[in-house]
DNA sequence: GTATCCTACAACCATATGGTTGTAGATCAG
DNA sequence: CTGATCTACAACCATATGGTTGTAGGATAC
């Protein structure tokens, strides 16, 4: 899923379809590449459930799925929590009465 | 940069080095792959500035760079803001007293 | 009906990825 | 010094990626 967002064209597509539905062809017109290339990008986003497609006549309207985007954001936020937990632990260590050498590594 | 995080092994490496410095070889021991493979993962994370390396004797100690992780999180958060902006606009439209029909002529 | 548009999918190519093994340079222990 | 360890880097392979073109089907317009 992060892989699906690790491409600027796909992030741009997500940006647009989060603001409203767009057909695949109207999206394709925005980028300097072939229709098939944009179609592939949309397929990758769809496989990651970042966008949904809805048929209307001969068009496929693409819309963004904010829930999946939130999942990705939450995944990255976990890193910040890990970091904060570490900082908290360091605070405890500094608060300890005596700690001559804070040795990190794993010499096992 | 998101690409660097779009791999579970690399996310796991980031998780660990955010909690403290680890040498490349001690990291390599955690995963069922060759030392060189882990070394490549670390190099990719380093290129994305998600981790830093510090030489100590014959070891290279890897530590996580929380700032870059925050940048990635902020990038994804923009999507949620775009989404909220759209919802706000929809709220305004629904709050309009008379709907903007394409009714130009006003025959008195 | 035919023509046109929108979409899907396949084949193909160049390049990047994730993994391997092997070699070589530094550094530390003896 | 020799030997062991940590690291870097190159070569190689299988596979996935991002792009292309071409073909085919479904829906609309005429």
C-alpha cells in the first residue's frame, strides 16, 4: 500500500480523486503519458484499495478511499510513537540516581 | 522516500534503530537473509535519510532519523486535509439557501 | 446499422528491485 | 605479523516496475 503511494503520479491521482470523481480518461489527460500508463496507475491504486471505481455508462468514475489513506498515515504514526517511547525511557534513565555508562549496542 | 518505507524488512529496521543504535551486522542477524541484503536495505534507508550511520571502530552504528519519518507522515496527512476541505465544501453547498441551477432568465 | 469514445488487457522493452555469492579494505585480538 | 570480524562493493539472477503500442469489447452518438 505504501508502495502504491510511493509514486508521484499516483499521489497526484489520489489528490484529485479525493476531491471528486474523475473518469480514467479525464485523469489520463492530466499527465504526459499514455492512457494505458495512467490506467495501470489507477489499477495499482485500486488494488491497494486507495481508490474505488464506479461504472457510469461508458465511463469508470474513480474516487478516493480516505479510510485506506488514514491506515497508511496511522502506520507511519507508529514510528513516532516508538520514538516517543524511547525518549520517555531515556528520560527515566536520566532520572535514575546513578548510571555511569549508558551502553546501547547488542554485544551478544 | 515512501518507497524506502514500502518494504516490511526496512520498516522493521527503522522500528529497531528508532529505539537505539545497532550495527549493520547485528541488524543482519535479525533477518533470514544475507548480510549483503540487509546492507542494501540500510543503504536504501540511508539514501532516503530515514537512518544515519556513524562509524565506531570497525562497526557502523545505524540510528533512525525521526525527522524524515515525520516528513513522510506529514505528506500523507495532506491527503486527509484535502479530504476534509472537500467535505467542508460539500457542507457549504448543502447550506446554500437556493441551489445554483443553470437558470439564467428570470421572467418576471 | 456505422462511427466514435472509454476502457480493459496483452505483449513488449528498459530499468530497478530484492536477493545471492564473491572479493577486498579496515579494524581489532592474539 | 596472522587471523577473525565488520563493512563495502561488484557481478549476477529472477522478478517487478513504469512506460510504450496494439487489439478488442462495451456504450453512446449519428
